[in-house]
C-alpha cells in the first residue's frame, strides 16, 4: 500500500485532523503508529456504535496501525451516584 492510500484510509476515520501534514509525517516515519479509540458506555450501547467501531478499527489495522481501545467504564458508578439510571 502506498503512502497516499494509507493516509486516505487513516484520515477517513479521524473526526478532527488539525494538521494533515503532521499525520502524513507520522505515517511516513512510523511503520506501525498507535491509534486510540475511547468511549464511555453510558447505558446500553446501540448496535450502530459497535458496527462503526468495528469498521474503523478494521480500516486502521488495514492501514498498518496498532489500535488501542479505552473503555471508560469507571465513570458509570460515578454517574449512578449522581442520579443517572442505567438499564
């Protein structure tokens, strides 16, 4: 896969990219950059959220990235103490 295709795939996943030049530089210098995806499971997760996460992780790994997923489930007990209700 050439660098332009790799850049296009990684860029399609990112919500924000402040400087595309920096992303291109990172992809050029690091053979397997680390990407992070984090979410807070507040209540029941919608199926579309799971499908989109799967698609995005597949795109990033296809482009040669290593993906780490952070689940901030420790927020749930805090929110329950503040009156949020989970089913």
